[in-house]
């Protein structure tokens, strides 16, 4: 049975605690933009990363367990992932970092920003997970693990041209990557479902400028949730993106990049 | 050979399957008429009593959020059976240990039932079928490892009698484990684990536990049992006696072949009513991602589907004759059923326990009771001659 060819011990980039990850490096001038993806396939972010690379030095890893990145067994929580990137930032000496968290990656970015803010100049959250708002019966995020694939793609993309459609007709490696990403999401986010209760108490200390970007047609986490999240962050500005669902960086990559560039200036 | 009457205690009076996506997890419980459900429980419990009166044993299982099985808390039902049966051994197969937060509580529940039944309990442990992770919110990652740690903790709790012990495992932590009361049977009640494929048999053989398999047919079951026997060989242990092996099949015995087959056709409800959507059938992490990927690329599974326990695909569309041929169903007159079981017994290299799924779906009480009695009165004596002959040689 075919599996994905994960990166080997000599491949990829060594991040913190000796963990090697598959990562895209684009652009060589400007401050570091650390792009933390969600559970989309890595090729879906290509245009967005290229757009950022005109202005920033972009590093976009696949988190442990996602894409072609192996996962050390000890790395089993979003806090663990955050520690890996913070350790790397410390060792690499980068300052004035633009930290961009996309969906699941937004949760990772929030965990990082509540731990250490000295190297972060600008935080960007795009349709982010991570924070529980409201009462126990409020569902902040649609249950992706209970939703059939075709319905899920309707919730994720405003324009179904971006969807994979019927999986039987999709390339095998594409579905393998999707399935591996789903599994990683279940490892980190099954319970509590895509949030850390602690963040609800600690994000009010994130005293860095924060841009909260949300797809107007996000069916996974609503724009209303995004506005409420932004209201909990002390220096946040909310920007809604029209004609975009849960992954605006995929559907409107240039628009998202432009907002980030404006915020970072 | 020991025989166990088994019934999933379904709530079968459902709307047209076209009107719902999944019989598990999402079918609203407003579908249930509580009075009717209570009536069903009266008769199901009565049927287990009939089995006891006929000299058979009884078996219960547990599922969650599903109309296919109203036994949402098997220890409750096993506790009732401990009081309303007299001689039957009571097999709970099984406790879904990977989906329960507190193994010490399971150790307590089992010890209590064992005590109340004066040592008639046999305790099964299962990882749990995939739909259960959504119904119980249980993380579908590393469930087998979680199951085995839970079993280790439970058996340690049963066998430690000199005060509290400490447990700091990977999945479970408990500083003062000292269960009261302790089990009636010493050192522990007999322990059963289910295996769907041969790869699960080795660890069960390592512990000398009983191995049970469901609806695997002649070939699937032979492989599971053979892997258990091979593992014992590898370890240099003596061969396993028949009593270590159990198999669950759909079984109906009539006075004639036609009456038996008529009953079996009612039982096929169990194979044909498992309509479940893909997200609940293939939760991420429950199986390797490449297996899940292949399944997601395959045909749409959200039509009436077979139970996930069996390694045999496409059981829903098979004829009764095909299912009998495969060894999934035993049905007919007493002589016919005995011959089918004898053939099965020889093919799998011997087994000492048969779990008889003798009620499913809309099969009424009278028909269920007739099937149980006919089996006990007319099949068991025939099989005793066979199995005793085999074990004497």
C-alpha cells in the first residue's frame, strides 16, 4: 500500500529540540515571516507564500505529523509544537518576526505568543483555532471529524473550484496527504476540540500588534467568532475577506498577503 | 463446548433508512418511544433467562449512541443478569476499555458483578469499533496501547490485596488503587479479548487470555486462532485447550431446515442495518492513514453497511446460502446446524465457545425463544458427541 515519502534524517530544516521538518523557504530579503499552516495540503499555500516572499524572508514548515514531516512521539500537543518553534527562534536569533498562523497554525501562534513575545513584531491570525469562547454548548468550530468530505469542502471553500471534489478521482498522493493531516489534527486537537482552555485566560497578555483575518464565508469558524476572538486580543484589528471561506490564504492569497504587508509596515 | 446466547438489544423500530444518514452517532434519540424500549428490555432479559433455564450461558456487549444496541452500559445489564439467572456464566464482551476514562472503575464494576453472581462472570475487553470514538469522544490515536495499559491496571487492581498500589502509566494515573470489594473468582475472572485479524492474536496469547472473534467465517476465524496457536508455539508454551477460543455467529435452529432458515433471515437485519457515514466509519488515527486514504477514495460507504467487526467485505449483499457457506450463519434443522458447526469446528482447529447471536432486528420473542430452546435441546446433545469424540482422540 502506498504511503507518503517522509523527509529523512538529513533532509528538511532542523527546528528546535533537534526536530527536522519539511519546510518551504522563499525570499531572501526583509524580516522573517514564519508561516504556520493549518491542515491544508502544503501546495495549497504556494501562491500565498510566493506573494509574501516578495517582501519577507519566508519560512513555512509542515508541523510534526503533517505533510512530509515526521512526528517525534513526545510531540503530542500544540504546546509541544510551539516549544519547537520558540526554541528555534531563540537559537537562530531572529528578531522582529512576522508570525503568521493559518487556522490550526493560528492556535500554534497563540501558544507561542503567550509564552514569549520578545522576538515577535507582528502577529497574524487567519481563521484561527485555539480559543474557547462562550458556553459549553456553543460549538465554536464545526466538527470536521463528523462531517462527510463533500460537506466539509462546502464549509471550507467559498469557491468549490478550490475543492478536491470526489476523492475517488483525486490523485493518490493528494488524498494521502489529506489523510495524514487529518490524523495529525486528531492527535493535537481531538479533545479538547481545537482549543486550549488556558489560552482563554492568557491571550489578553499578547501585547504585540495583531491582525485577525477572516474569510467572510468560513463555515468551520464563523466571522462572528473571529470578531469575538479579536476583541479578546489587546492590540488586534479585524479584517474580513470577501469571497473566501476557512482558508483565505488559498482562495485570496494576494489579498491576505497585502493585508499582512500593510500591517507589518 | 460452551454456548452463549447473545443479543445486541437493538431498537429496531426505525424510520426508513433513506430518511437518516447514520444509524450510529447522529440518529436522534427522539426516535425512541421509552415505553416500547422498556418493553423490549423486558423481553430481552427474559430471553437471557430462557437461555439460562435451558443450560446455556449468556453474553452481553456494549455500544454507544446507536439503535443497533441499547446496551449502553453493559455492567448494568450484566449486574441484572447476575440476579435473574441461576447457573449461566455471564460473559461481558466486552468492556470498551480504550474509550473509558477510568479503568479502576471498570475493575470495580467487574468485581462487584462477579461477587453478586458468585463467580459466574467472564470479563471481555475490546478496543471498540470505530464508530464508538465519536460517540464517546475518545481519541482514535493509539487505542490499542491504551487498551493494553487499561487491562494491565485492571488486572493489577483485581490481584493486589495488601493495600493500595500506585499507577503512573502513560495513559492512566492513580495513586491509591485498592478496590473494594474484590472479585469472587481468584485470582481473576476469566479474561476475553476480541481479535478481528490475526495480527491481534499474538498479544492475547502472550497473556494466556481467551480470544474471541466475530462473524469472521471459516477462513477469517481459522487464521485468528492459528496465529494464537503459533504464538504459543513461538513462546514454547503448551498448546491451547479449546476453551481458549470463541466465535460469534448468527444462529437459528428450527424444527425443519425451512423454519431454521426463516429465523436466520430475520437475523440478517444485523448485517444489513448498519448504515453509517464515512466520517464515523473511518475516523483519522483509528487505522493507518494510508488505509484510511484508500477507503476514502473507495466507493461511498454511507449506504446500508455490514458490521465493522468482520473481515469479510460486502456481507450486506450476500445470500443466506453464501453466508452459511462462509460460516457466518448457522441455520436449519438441529441436524443441519450441528453439521454446520461440526464443519466449522474442524476447519478452525477446534474451539470451546460459540456465541449465538439468536435475536436481531424484528425477530419476536416467541420466535427467539423457540430458536434458543431448539438449539439447547436438539443441537447441543448432537455436538457434545462430536466435540467429546474429537477431544478424546
